[in-house]
């Protein structure tokens, strides 16, 4: 469900709502990834910013040789 723009309050910056275009754009730019990639990551780990950030960092780490 879309945010009610008439109810102004403190933004919940601990969650990413990929269904809101402005949030998708802002978070994509913040993490320097595409909106499509952000949606995939949120689908995998959930909407919590810390979880998304950890997954992005994990993806960016070079692979360890075995």
C-alpha cells in the first residue's frame, strides 16, 4: 500500500520500500546499484537497510580462492 502523503511524520529510514519510486531511486543511488538489483536484494534478504547493506557488501567482496 502506498504511503499516505498527508500524514507527515518521522521517516522510517531502517526499511526500504521498493514499491515507492522515490525510495527505490534514493536507495539505489545511495548504494550505487540499479533499482532492479535493489529489488532483487530486498526480495532475497528483506527490507531492512542493515540486511540490504550487508548483502551488497558481501556481493562486492572479492571471491576468496579455495
